[in-house]
C-alpha cells in the first residue's frame, strides 16, 4: 500500500512538472476543451451525442492543443475527420445540376441577422463576412505539372476562382522559375478544359514546346495517379482551412513527393534522387515528420 501511494504521488508530481513546461495558451485551450466536454457529458445519459454547436466548439478549440493531448479527448482527430466526411456526403455534390443551389436555412438566417445588426453594411460587406474555408465545403482548384520522365511534380497554383488568365499567368511563372531548364521540354500534354486558352498554349509554344491535347480528361494516367496519391496520402487526412493553407500543405507534400517518396517507376528512388551520392550505411537512422506529423521520413544522419 505504501509503495502504491508513493508511486501515485510521484506520478502526480511529474504531471505537475509537465504542466509547468506548457505555455499559458495551451493550458487555457485545454481548460476550455475540458469544460465543454464536461458540459456535453452532463447532458447525456449514456453515450455522448454532441450537437453541431458542440462539434464546432470542440473542433475549434482542439486545434490549439498539442497532439499528445488531442488523443485523450472525446473529440479525436479521427472523429473530426468522420464528422467532416459526413458533412461532405450530406451537402457537397458535383455541380452538374442546373440552376443555382438553394441557400441553407441557417445561411439565410445568418445573412438576415448580419443585415439587421449592421444596417450600414452593403451586400459586398456581407459577402466578405460570410466567406469560409474549405473545411466548410469551398471548392479549390489546383494546377500542377509533372515531368513524366523524372516524375517530378510542380504545384503551379491553387484558387477558388480559376480562369483562363489565371492559368496563363501560372504558366508564365512556371517557365520563369525553370529558367534554362524550360528549353528541354519538348511536349506538354493537357486536357481540353476551357481554362487552357490559346494564350496558355502560346506561352509554351513560345518556349519551343509542342502542346498536345488529350481526347479524354482521364487520358493522362501519370497526372491521374498523382492526384489519387495526393488524396490518399495527404488531403483525405487533413482539413484544409482555406486557399493559403492548401498552398502550404501542397508545397510541403510536393517537397516530400519529389525529394523523399520512393517511386516504382524509378526503382524505388525519389524523383530528385542523387545517384552518385554516397550514403554511410553505418550512420544512425533518424526520423523527420512532415505535414504536421502525417507523414514520416527516415534518413541516415550526416
């Protein structure tokens, strides 16, 4: 009994020491999460059943907690992703239906509330206040280019409002970033999307690159495979908060994809491999986490 008492006392003391090392912001966020969890549990008889307001509060506050603390909440990362998948399944369909989609009742009520409380606001100001990120189902389009021989991927840009002028400017930026390497590209295979205008093709034609239009949007198997890999390894497990967040995630994943991820078509080597680089096989193996710990990279210490 005495040994158990000493053990419990030491565990408690070490727990207090860990709390002292945390920042005030982390402690405040954890306290708010715990308080709201208790409020939810008190309203339930058996299994907790948080409503949409509870989910919103818990999801927002959990983002300020370290990863080790999120695992011990009633809202786990897996639960948050499951909620988001249900939201997408219920509300997000591909925009093939004719006419404008109906505005949800909650959205109309919110617009009326903002207009009532702010009589000097016009419709443009109301629209700005109502802008949401992709967590709330905003569609963002991504333009990327793959060097087929090397499998190197270049993320050209991401936007919620793609247009021909935007795509053309991304093409110009891409060739400028490549510099002298741009002259080595002989062909560009693209689909027949209306955003790829004559001006877009002229950018590559002026570089001496022949533009080839595929007959089917899914005819380019290399691009389709990368899009599927990107979803399975990254985007299916990350809640994107907006265009800026998406660009940051894509840039980090592109660095992993090009510099570390093995490819079957390259004999399990990454696209930006260094064949002549000597590796000390006796060196210690270290781990580096990317994309917020979603993917782990292992390498020999220098």
